């Protein structure tokens, strides 16, 4: 959903912001049980624990990616990572977010959140041209897992890979974003799919459309009481640094099912609190989800009318637009971080630390740029430009970049790029994201340097406009 489409939903965004002021004290639920003929004891129809379990699997997978010792334990680490990616018959320990001093977590295993869940079955499986080899999204993730397991604590200083960051940020798009905007908020809102006058499945206490909407909300990863929190508080909850803000029911522990903040919501709040402008991505997305759910509940278990479904799809457009912009903001932020890191690399001061930070930030940049390409919108030429400027790896101090991957799964490093030229690319990435997505927060904005740096370096491959 590129910039021209954004104008279509501008009025809806404004309406969502007005709703934010009017409904700021309202949580996502509880909502009443409206299924006709339901005779159970449930009184709240909200259910999205499966999506929270997948966030927990993602967070634990990210932690597991840094457990390699350089090859000796590669098989064990790969098996551990695959258990979190593919799911496991055993009850997996929650590696993250786990209890720590000052932030006790209610659940200790994944099955306590929801049983039988995995990431791989909900992962983007289209072609991912942002990665070498022209592979599907799932195959790219599996390859990253294998390489992470064989690395030293998830770090490859030769090719410039931080596997935990790459896997995590890609998954935030290829699982959470893709499932929400290209499944639950897309075809599953059609009249003939999961109708609202029927239970989602036999015996369920929620209707088809109620659960479809809840599942999309679960993938966003917001705490149910987020409307009463500031972006700073939401950010702190995700970092496990503010128990008071997290513990909505005051029982002294954080329930991952409803009180924790996970990746997509964390980055929406991060853009709101840390950029150059006063954006409201978090409030806008949360309020659209909550107001859409209230609309479904108001149908009282009857089929949604065409007018109600049109209104619901308008809320879905608001969510998709602002979620996409959140991913674009994160890509923009880390392009700026990489730009700054190159200055430190060129200075030669504390080169090992500077390289490690550079690779980490590039992993976040690359992962988020891949996440952007995992939604329902075909980014077309924008994706081609992003992929070329960012590359399959960062430009390394030896002037080489990854250009391909061979039949044995080894990187080929034949593309040449100086650090100076790669800095220009990072500024061009930022400019492209502003032009195509209309982002406003713009953390780490370095675009003011573009003209001067390009002039200083002269006309190069990196500095070409088109």
C-alpha cells in the first residue's frame, strides 16, 4: 500500500484519532458472547491466545539464534530453533519473554499460552527476492536458521550477518504482518467466509467474524489495555521494564495472553515515542482494532450487513496502512543507524565493536525491509530499489558484498561496494521510504546529508538517482 493509496484512508485515520480521544480508557474486550444457542459458561467472546503463542515462539526463536558456539553444537542449536519454528509435541520452555527480577511472567511454557502452535505454518511462502537464491519465504527462514546454528552466537563477521536480528525482523513481517493483513483482514472479511451468524467452529463461544478479527488483533501483539498506556509505557512493557504498566489486573504477574506487548505493537509505539514528529501509529491501529471489534459485537450474532462489512473493511484499511508505515519507519530508522555506524567504522576506533554494531543494525534494516515485502501489497519497483540499495549483505570493510548463494548454501561475495558508496545508499533508502510510504516519525533521519555526500563522492553506482 504505497503513498497514493494512503490518501484514500486519510479520513479514516482522522476518525480513528478522534475515537482515540473519546475511547482512551477502553480495552480490547471483554466483548459479550453473541453466538446463538451457546449454552456454556463463557461470558467474554475474545480469543487470540494462538497468536500470542506464536509471538512467544518468535521471541524464543530469536534468543535461540544466539546459542551457537561456532559449529560444534550446530545440530543441537538447529534442532532447538526448528522446535520453535515448526512447533513441537513437547511443551517448550518459554525462553523469552521469561520472568526476571521485577517482571514476573505468569506462563513458563508455550502450551500454557496455547497448544499445538507453530510459526512455519503461518509464514509467508511467496518468493522472497530480497534474499539470494530466489527462494520462498519459508525456505529463506530455514536457511537462516541453519546458518545461525553454525555461527558463533548468531554472528557472522565475514559476510556481515546478525542472525537473531534477521530472523526476528523478517518473521515479524512474514508471520504476524502477513497473516493479519493478507489473510484475516483480507479474504476472511468476505461475506461468505466465517459468517457472523455461525460459530467459528462447532461449539465455539465466538462467531466466525469475531474470531477472525481477534486473530488479526493477536498478531499485532498489543496488550489489551494499551489504550490506557502512553507509547513510552508500551515500549517499556515490551522491554520488561514497567510491571505497573503491564499488570492491568494487579495480580502481581504479567499474563502473556493479555498484558504483554510484542514486536509489531512495540515498534509502533517506538516510532511514536522516538521520531522527529508526533505520530500516533500505535493508537490509530489499536483503536481501529477495538472499534472494529465493537462493530462486530453490535451485530449480536447476526450476519453483518453490507454496510457493516464496508465499515469493518475501512477499519482494516486503517490498520494495514499504519502497520505498513510502522515497518517502513523501522526500515528508515535502521538505515540511519547503518549510516552512522559507517562513520565509526571509517574512523578505525574500536573496530571490533563498531563492526558488531554495524552488522546488528544492518540485520534489523534488512529484516524489516523483507518484512515490508511480506504483506498483501506488491511493492513492485520500490522493492527492487530497496533490495538493490540494501543488498544481500552490508558492504564490508574489504569492499565486498554478498552477491549470491551457491548450490551448497554458501555465500558468494562478488559484488563490490565501498563504505562511502554504501553510505549514500543508506540515505537513498531513507529518501525512498519517505517518498513511497509518506512516513513521518523518521528516527535517525540523515537525508539532509544526501546531496553533500553524493557531491563529495562524485557520481557512482550508489549515487545514481534511478
